[in-house]
C-alpha cells in the first residue's frame, strides 16, 4: 500500500519541484502540475506516487508527519520494497528521529 507524505518545496522548475521530506531525503522530481499555480518555495505539499496532490499549512504538515510516524511508519519499515519506495526510504531515514516538528523548519 502506498501512502502520501508531506514535504517542503525547496525549488520549482516548471511542473516539477525539489521537495525536502526531512531526515536528509530530498527528491528533485515531484510533479506539481496539478498545483503549479498555487505552490511556491517554502510551501508544504502532500506527495503521493511522485505527485503533489495538496498544499498543506505547517500545522497540517506537522500533524500528518506525527500521525504517520506514530501509526503508519511500522508498515514501511517492514515492507519488502522499502528501499525502492520513496516513502519506505523516508521511513528508514526518519526512524527514531523525534516528533516531526523540528523537520518542518
């Protein structure tokens, strides 16, 4: 099962963004075409399967990260394709790194 995860836009190039998911995980290839007119550097977006699907405010992003870490991370940590999946990579990198809030700055 694939999940969506919040990240902060740190660069925009046309229909694609560079997104920082925290814990050293940065992706350069997040498609923002559906949200392009409403996103800018510094915004938080919810990303699913390489696509930004929703703009989040900082509190929504924090709550999503906290919920994900408290309730869903264990699924990715045990998944057989965690190393191939962007969210699995994030789960492994974030394991035991705190409550989420510090990664939103």
